[in-house]
């Protein structure tokens, strides 16, 4: 029995047989001047947002700024979507499909070390603890670029076929009010979807742009199919019996058991996963246990992350990990409690949509568009949108071309920076996604 197509895929399947819309793009002469006219405003917005960062689910001021800007453009605006998210709806002057553009608004608990006039000195509260806050992954640029695109499209709505949904999302990096191991609370993209961000109006396709350090300013990068890893977090608590270090036989040592578990976790990749399907890593990030050098601890806690670019490999690791951990713990006469938190699935760009939008990318960055040879290692909750409707997630270089790409501080570094000169390309990419989504060109008279 054939599998039913997801929403939007029927249209894309029909599109795959139509070469005209995949090889030609609507090159509208007003786009470049319009983007140039909002460029300084976008830069100023970026600086304001960067200087006033807010953690996930705490983006109150950022969301208010976004909502005010969208309302001033005459868009329909919904607030408190996914807690602090904002959805704006622009109805074009011509009939056509509904597509969504997404930007994330949240910052990270990182202390900024850049010497910039708009550097962050902000703090926030994460799980009851005061922490420094910085836009160390470029979400300030994403928000500013999408606001710029909203203005360009709103001011030329008579040229827009169909409807554009602007998704300004909270908590892509996690929520400041939700523990990472908490599994019963939806945040970020999942919370936006739960609150109907893709349903009113019904979205047919979704697009996103992410700035990347170490790639030259103004260049766009894309890949069909798998483009980013999945992300899962685990916590293992190993319980033994505390005793004096001089007499280990009188207790049960959870430290030695934990060491065996750490080593065995690597076999989930090397001996259990079918690596012909992709890659994976299992990394232990923290080990905590004990209070003195001559006391064998009662309890050891391990935390770590699982990443993969293959849904099948991810499933294998998640299935095989519990019996492996429990078996080793039992062999060492300890007890182990394993908690796995599923953060994001593999991010997959719809292949038909991706190839159809290459001409739009070329219009946004002429001569500076490159196909990635392999998927990238980070993870993104854009993946949840792309599970619901066909999606395309692309990357925008953010390091000046005259700098050494290999030495550029990467995303999440306290020294991370994004070149203001790249923002215009991001704005243009969003606009060209809308204007060149398959079917729009044929709907124009």
C-alpha cells in the first residue's frame, strides 16, 4: 500500500515533472533597491537586539519589538505563540499559496567577550540562577533580517502572490524556565506548532536562514536531504555503596562501573550502528561523583549528548542504549537510572523543494551560492517544522572574506560575531523564497 503524501508533498511531487518553475526564477527589478533601502534599519535592529538579549521563553522585550514592527506594517499579528513567539501574516495582492519564513529570537547563557559598541552586558535568570546572556549564535541577525524582509514584502504586497506567514520563534536553544531533562513540556518549534503556527492559515512550505561563522559574508550554502544532525541528551545515575577507599571490597564502586559504561557507550556507534547509513557520536560531557579522594562515592552522575545525521542510526542508538547501560551496571553490582531527552530530530531539506529554490538562492547571492558536500554537525529545531510541511533550511556566511575562515570564533563562542554586511543577503534570501516559490510566477498576470 503506498504511503500517503505529507501536506504540500502532493503539489511538490507534481512540480517535479515541471521543469519551467524549477529552472526559472522571477527576477523582479524592485527587490535589490527595496532591500538596500531597509539595510541600515536592519543593521540598527540587529545592534539593538544584540545589546538586549533574552534567554529562551524570556524574549518578552524582543517579542514586543517584533510585534510592534509587524503591526506597523499592517500585518495580522498573534503574540504569545509557543509562550513568547510572534506570528505575523501578510496577505499578498495576488492569489497564491501560503509559505512561512522562520527566525529564532533567543540568546544563550554566555558572557560576551567582544569589544563591540553594541556588545551585550545583559544577564538573565536560568532555572533560578543569574547568568550572563549573549546572542552567540546569530539569532539577533535572524530576527532583524526577517523583520527587514517583512517590511520589503509588506511595502510591495501588490507584487506578492499568496500569503506569507512570519514565524518569530522562542527557545530554539532551550528554555530558561524548563530543565533540559524535562520531557513533558513542549518548547521552541514544538510549542509554536502546538499553538497553530502552521495552521492558521495552513502553511504549504517553510524556509529558514542561519548565519554561520567561518563561512564568507554574503555566501549562501544549501543541501538537499539531511542537512543537520539530530540531538538527544542523556543522564545516567549510577548508584553503588559508599565505603572507605582503602577497603573497596566492603562497598560497591559506582566510579569503576561508570568508567565501564563510558567506554561501552562508544560501541553503540562502532559496533551497533549501521554506519553505511550515516554517522553518529555519543559524547559524555560531565562526570560528577564523590566528595573526597579516600572515599568511594555512593553515586556518580554522567550527562552527555547523542548526535546523528541518520534517523535509522539515531533509532538504533536510542534502542540499544538502555539494555547496554543496565547490563554493565548489573555486572558491577550497581544500579543505573538512564534518562534520555529527545531534543531535535534530523533536519531534512525536502529534495524537490530544495532544487526548485536554487534559482531563488542565486538571485539572493549571485555567484555566491554553493551546495554543501555533506551535512553539518549542529542541530536545529527547524526540523520539527520540516516534519510537518516541506522545508528548506540554508546557511548564510557571516565572516568577512578577508579574514581566515578557519580561525573565526564559531557559533556559541563568547567571541562569536556576525558581519553586518551579510544581513542584506539574508533579507534578500527571505524575499526571494517568497517571490520564487514554485507556482507563484505562473499566478502573476
